[in-house]
């Protein structure tokens, strides 16, 4: 029985290692591009480049220039129902003035054997039809097992912008790793650079359509499309599609007083289903202002 239990344990560890390898090889959670923040983003296939909301601290820091109230949030991502490869994130944003917002984000992927940690602080400034943002990130990837102990660190700068073309159409752009930083390990491995650009179209007060393309170093270009529909006041349904790898996304969201609750799930062609949860608490003096955000 002990031999059988040990064999099953080794199989489980091998399977988990294999899944981590697949995830990192597709850049789904690698350090080479900003990790999508919030279940709202996942429900839209992460087509969020031109959006401004509380999760902009992780999706496009320029969106912080449009926030009107302070908020704190927490997110959790369960990837493909495998232990040891979930992601937990927290963050906080607040306006310093009518046109300037700041934020902090922390996220951790993995477990004690393999993990990635990203801590970032940024600010977004709104000027007329333009919003510009800048964020500095500290990255750390660590492996700790009986066979190997390894750690690498890097500082990464990202820059983003959003332009209001009209009251219904917005254009966004974002660059991750502006300075082309490298890790601190002996190999001097360079952190991947990510370029994203896309649009947000609001044909009505209840419908929003977003689309973006992303190019990460040495990876093929990815197309993302997302749709959000407010069925009734403060209740949203979302869907989206991502081209490489081809994943289908679905989500719902609620706004209840000072709380914003979101859930999303998406499918991977080889690995199956993933689930995403996020909760946001909004500090406000005027209820209508918080609902607008």
C-alpha cells in the first residue's frame, strides 16, 4: 500500500509539473506580460486595454486616470482544477484629485514548490480626452524542492494610454517592460516585452464591445474580443474569445451597494476549465458615483 501511495504521489507531482510547463510555455501566467486582474476581465477574454475601472491597476494603468472613488479588491483564479497552480491577488486604488489616480497590486501564482510573485505600484493621469499611466513592478520567480532551489528577480516598467475618440469609442495602448529589463540570475534572462492595442465601443448604455491584439516577444500575435451586456440594472453577463490559444470565456457580475462581485470561467483546448472570482469594496460618499464607476 505504501508503494502504491508513493507511486500515486509521484504521478501527481509529475502531472502538476507537466501542467505548469504547459501553462508557462503558452505565456498564460509567465512574467512576460501583465497578468489579467479581475473576473470581469476574464469574462471578457481579457480584452480590457481601453477600459477604465478599479482593475486598471493590473490591466492598463492609464485607466486609473478615470476613477472617481477609492476601492480595495481581491481576486482568486483556480486554473484547470489542479492544486498548486492557483493565483491570488489583492489591490487598492484611490483618486488623488479629479484627474489623477494611484494604485497598488500584489499577486502570487503557484505554491511553495514553484511560485511567481508580482508587486506593482502605478498612477494614471487624465488630461482632456487622454489618459496616461505608468507602473513599476517587482517580479520574483522561485523554485524550491529537494532537487533544485532557484530564484530570479527583476524590476519592470510599464506604460499605457487611453484616448476618448468619441463618447462611444475609446482607443487604448499599453507596453509592458518598456526598458527591456533582465532577471537578476546569472543567465541574465530578459523579461519578455508585451505590446497591446485595441478599442472599446459603447453602442448603448447597456452594451459594451471590446477588442484588442497583443504581441509578446517570440510569440504569435493574439486577438481578443469581449462583450458585456447589462441585462437589468447592476447585473451583467459577459462573454469573449481569445485566439492563441483559442479559449472561450463567460462571466457574470453584480453591483450591490458598495460591493462589486464578479465570476468568470474559461476553457482551454488541452487543459479544460478555469474559474475566476473577484470582490471589490468601494468607498464613496455618493452612491451614484460608485455605480457609475
